[in-house]
C-alpha cells in the first residue's frame, strides 16, 4: 500500500493524513473483494524496514491500525470476512497484540474473504524463521530430502495459497522485501496510482489486466 506520504504531500498535508485516507482504500478494496468473491486479499501494511521511520510516524501508524481493525470488526462479521495479521509479533506493542487477537478471534469462524494484514513483516525474515524451524526438524531426521513444501509449511503463510496477483501502487517497481518465497509465480500489476486513490475502479482494472495474462508456470501450452 504505497504512496500515502506522497498523496498527502501533494495536498500540502502531513504524511499521516495520507495514511488515514489509505484506510479508506483498504475498506473499498475489501468491499469489492467480498462482492467479487475473492477468497484472499493481503495488504502489506508495515515492513520490518518501516521500523526505521521517525518514531512519531511509526506510533501514529500503529495507533491507526489498532483503531481501524477494531472499528471494522462489525463490518468483517457482517461480510463474513476472516481477519488475520501476519508478521513479526515480537516487535508489536502489547496493546496492539491484544487488539489483533481480539479481532482475529472474533472473525475466526467467518468463511468468506480472508483478509490478511502483513504487519512488521519482511520476506527475508519469514524465510529465515522458517529455515530455522526446518533446520530443527532436520536434526531429528538427518539425511532426509528437503522439498520446497518443507519450507513453505514453516512460513507464516502456511496453509494459505500463494498469491495469484500482486498489485504494486505508486509507480514503484520493486518487491521491497514482501512475499519473496510465495511470489515465485505471482503475476505483477504496476500502477502509478497512489494507495489513497486506489479504490474499486483501480482494483477492477488491475484484475482485468491479470485476467488477460497467459500463465504457463514455466511450462508450454
Ligand atoms: C504507505 O505509504 C506505506 C506504509 C509504510 C504505511 P508511504 O508512507 O510509503 O508513502 P510514500 O512512499 O512516502 O508516498
Ligand atoms: Mg513508500
């Protein structure tokens, strides 16, 4: 969800104003996803690297996320949305972890859209923590052949299908340490639209572009 700061700057406002407006885009994309029966939508909300931003912006973002998820709880349940947060929990405040646990538990039985917020997440961190667990398994089963699935099931995304489509907003053309392992065959759509302007119509256009792709997964037709 990139481009919130630039969106605010263009309007002569503080960066946090862009983050507030970005929450409206999350809501719009979630509602469209429910309507279009998309099974999973993930949002990259905050990376491990984002901890290096000024303390005021970090705490404003953490506050905003805690408040937004509590505010949306009724909407999640009304739309049968299952909410989850994935990332490095060690770095989150006790208050935010309590909010996450509350909203996760309250929506755990929902069977419609699964909405995942990646928070304090980085792809390299995920692969490392999975590799550590896999190494532990191997100590108990030395010499055992290691397959990609053996790493996958230790990633924080275990049990969740790899993404079909990754939408990168705000004109950037890099993966920025997002789902490095899981995007092996993901289709990428790039748009100059800044995240706060990414609403239903922008989402529809990205899906249309995705639908026109010829996916061969390394094979031939
Ligand atoms: C939102 O956009 C991404 C978050 C880390 C919340 P940015 O805050 O990176 O906005 P730009 O890139 O400065 O425009
Ligand atoms: Mg940015």
